[in-house]
C-alpha cells in the first residue's frame, strides 16, 4: 500500500538580527541557499519596529549587540508574542545567559562559531513549531468567534459586545464590567478569561457572598501558620491567572481599602506574614449600575485604569430576546435530560411583549419553567400584559415577523428556497423582509 504523502514543510521566514555586517551577510546567504526568506537587521531596535505579534517566522539574534542586547531583545519579544520562537547566537562567555533565556522560553541557542547545518536544523524545527502555534491560535480565534455566539443576537448592542470582548480578551489590561443585574457580567468575565492568553491559568471569582462573609479577610488574603491555621487565600490562588471581583459593593470599608491596595500594587499580604507577596494578576471587576449608595462609595474600580464594558439590559436589545430564549430552552432541556419542546404562540407572545426587568435571569427562569411544562399550569402566565405600558403595534408585529423568519431559516438551514416554500411567500417579498430585519441566510447554514 502506498504511504500517504507527507505534509509540506512550512516556508522558512527568518528575521536575522546581527550587528556584525560580515557575519550578517554570511548567515543571510546560508539561510537563503536553504530556501529561506530572510529579513536582516543591524540591531534589535530596527527589528522591533518591524516585527509584529503575527510574524509567521523565526527570529535569529546575536546576544552581544550595542544598544538593546539580545537578552533584552528576547524579553521584549516575549512581551509582544510569547509564542514567537527566538534562536540566540552566543559567544562562549554568554552561555550562562543563553541557558537562562532557554529556561524562560528561548527556542534554541548556538555557540559561535556554529556549523551551518546546526543553524538550519534549529530554524526548521522552530519554523515548524511556529506554524503549529499560529494554526492553534487561528483555531482558538475561530473558537472565540463561535463562543461569541454565547452572547447571541444580531442587534448592534450584541455585535458591539462580542467585538469588544474578543478584542479585550487578547490583551492583559484590567476590565470593569458594568450593567444592571442579570445582564451577563459574570459570564462575560469568564469568557474574557477563556479567550485570553491566561486561559490555562486559574480563574477565581470573589463574589458578594465572600466579600460580606465574617471571615472575608482570611478567605481572601490567607494567613501564615504563625497566625493560626495556615490557608492560601483566594487572591493568591488566582496568581498567574484572572481574579474576578463580582459585587465589590458588598465589601466592608476596611476590605475595600485592602482590595484597593491590591489593585494598585499587585501584591498580597497574608495575615501574619512578614512581608507581601508579589502577584501576576489580571483583574476583572463587575459593577451593578443601579445608582445605589453602595455603588457610589466604591473606590476600587476608579483605580484600575481599565477598559469598561457596558452590558445592556434586554430592553435595549429586544430583537435578540427570541434567539436567547431558544438557546435557554435548549440548555435547560439538556440540563434536565428532556427533549426541547416546540415553542408555541403563547410563549412567543410572552417572550416578545414582556420587558424582562430581571434580564437574563428572568428569561432563563421562564425557559426552565417552559421546559418543565409549568407555563400552562398557572405557575407562569405565558401571556401577561407588557410591564411598561406596552409598545407600538407595528414594533410588536415586526418583532414577531422577525422571529418567524429566524425560525424558518433555522429549520431550513439557511436554504432560502425552502423558507419560501415553508412560508408560502413570494421570493422578492421574502428577500425584502430578510433585508429589513438584517437576517443573512448564510448565518444559519
């Protein structure tokens, strides 16, 4: 049986940083003869101005260079992209530094004078790792886009929320999430962590229950054996990952002061410890924007210097409510091991006319009651009057029309001809209505 052909090796792309012009030209020629595309730089500063986080190649750099030396250059590259492979070339006196750089993530190091074959071998191996890393990154980003549909909907508010979360997640900046209760701030915090470079590190939530607890300081900051029973605090358990402070207004004034110091100094001082311990943390903080006195006295979020992301109430993204409700019904049915029931006219009427002041919490509760068959038993009235004095008839009719179209697109998997037959609607009329509601059939295929 004929063996399957091997997958082609990734193209070799090398950023060469060498201040010795003769050696730089010789190395350039060696790599070019092996089919590599080489971009050469006389110093690290010029390379840093050119390199980007998505550079699809390998960096080969001397250690001894004027200005920014190879070790400082490597550290800066780690900040730009921790997965970018860097091969260091060193003299005998620099071996200790190179070994330390290897421990910190350098791809390889070669001691001068090195055989050309060793350089080619190191570049090829690093190039293969780089191609794999970029492919994994692409897959993670695609997964991130699909995860973004967990903030479902086609409204401008939903699109903005997805875009901002995906953009912020890739950075290391702290984040403040604002919005009324039940708008998805806790889920947003977890989503930011899961899409971030810290995804494999701890995600620790400190909620109002912990912050209001009588032993809150012990639970959060921990304590040394000299202070009694030893315990690592929740804050220190988040080291290297993300700390989510959910409901900071529940904390006492003393605790808020300690948390404010944590935000500024990134260190934790356990009870009974002789000194503080440095922390590597990303902090996400949620604030409930209800204008309460507790919110007004909260000084912590002002010190974060963070990006703020506003989570809108469902009343401001009404066109998304039917899709969110469908997802809740599917999730609740799976939770209880039941088939997802067909959504009837009474339920759709309630979904589209109710104002959902409890936001996602209330909508999720209604979906649970519906899956359990409680909405027709008097436990939940499936069709109450709107809670805010009603809305114009044309708006309610438009929302219902959109829901019918979305249901049909889902059932027909985006096949417009099948939708046309199902709804018995002229083709031009159907396309006009799809355009009116911003519905793209490709999204449902």
